[in-house]
């Protein structure tokens, strides 16, 4: 079995306990306008161009069999993405890594071989594999095979999810992993739809069910100025999480604009928006509100 992986990050310390290897799978059911990993949203292969690395040698133009690359009046490389069939020849021709294919078809065995490399660090630190994305549920069969493979090897796992999935898949995945990192965006459904493209009703229902189960759940909240950092949303979030009884830990992920630059590189900037990071004082106030309600709070995951 194989799946579409867009990155494997070793020595990660923000995606669960200890030192971890985070495997990012392509594909997500949400369309968050602030997405930090826009190259993860589409489940398929994509072409990324880095203007900052480009030496303007134009080897890519020569290499492209579809005539999909040209230079503009200022000499910058432009890609006709409708003409591009993602053959990857431009990325092969580019000596400066300014053209890259995002997404790599990998077998379960290939991914597990990567994960195995840091087994000694997992054992010393209490770490393991984290599946992230995107949302691992989009490639659920592949994700489950990776979790099974880790369990068979005695490697602990975590799954980072937006929670917008069918019950059966979520419950199965929860059985196969040691920890769920559950993203919660905002409590108001209309606002949730406006900023993520989907309703939060299944996300909230799924979290209620998960919290009543056996697998540990940590909640993660991206903190975006004007979207979900207001007093009303923070109060409603604390009330909801407190009602679940089993959620003890909350991670706050303050917005940063790095995703927008990545969106530009894959020609998807029109699907995302620039937001602002809440001030340091505001983030500290939100942290304090969760602490006062009895939660262990971490910034960054
Ligand atoms: S081959 Fe690479 S460095 Fe040369 S023009 Fe194309 S993207 Fe730029
Ligand atoms: S991926 Fe292939 S078709 Fe697309 S721009 Fe590069 S060389 Fe051309």
C-alpha cells in the first residue's frame, strides 16, 4: 500500500510528547483561510516555484514538454498551471531547487523505514511517530497501515486531525493510536463555515465521542486575530472543553503568515487570506483563561 506524503520532519518536539518524526500526508477536508500548510490541502501532486531561489537560468522552460513555463517582461518565471501536467521535468532540470514537486508516493514500508531511524530517540524521550497533514483521515487506509506498522514495532504514535471525518474512521484510528491531537477552530458554526469552509457540528460531536473513549486527546487551537481570539469564543471553548471532563491539555498555535508565501509558490494564493497574529498580551490573556479553568496550556502544540 502507498500514500501521498508531502514531508517527513525528524526531531519534531511540537507534535506530541518527546522527540518525534512527523509524517505529513496530503489532503484535507477543511479549507481554513489562514492555513499554515497550504501545500497539504490538495491530495494530489503539486508544483512549487521558489522565486527567491530562482537563478533565472531558464532550464525549466527548455525542459517543459508542455510549454507551460515562460518568462515575463521582467524575466521572472511564470507557470501556466492549466497547461502543466505535473510531469516533474522542470524540477529535474532545475539545479537550484527553485522548482519542486510537492508530494511523493511512498509505500508503508518506506515511511516506516524513515520512522525507524530515530527509534533510539523515541525510547529515550517518550516520543514516536505523529501523523499530520492536511488531515491523515483523507488517506485513512494508508494512515491506519502506518499506525498498525508502528504498533507492531513498539513505536508509539499520535494523530493530528481536524476531526471532520466519518465516525467509523475516527473511532478506528483512535483505537490504533496512543494520542489524538485534535484541532478546534471556533465554536460559532457560521463563523466556522466562513473561515474553514465546513460546519463545526461534526467536529464538536466527534470530539465529544473521542473524549469519552480510551485514547488520550490533546486539543490544539490556532489563534487568529479577529477569527477566534475574542472573549466570547474563548469562553465558549473553555465551557465546552470543561464539560468533556477528560481533556486536560490545550495547545495554542498563534497564527503566522508563512502559509501565504507557500500558497503563492503553488499558485493558490487566491484561496487563502492574510490574517494578523494576536498581540503577545492577548495570547497571554488567552493562556491565563485556560489555566484558570484548570487546563495545562502549551504554546506551539
Ligand atoms: S530552472 Fe530553476 S533556477 Fe532556472 S529558471 Fe527555472 S526555476 Fe529558475
Ligand atoms: S511539471 Fe512538467 S508540465 Fe508542469 S511545468 Fe514542469 S515540466 Fe512543465
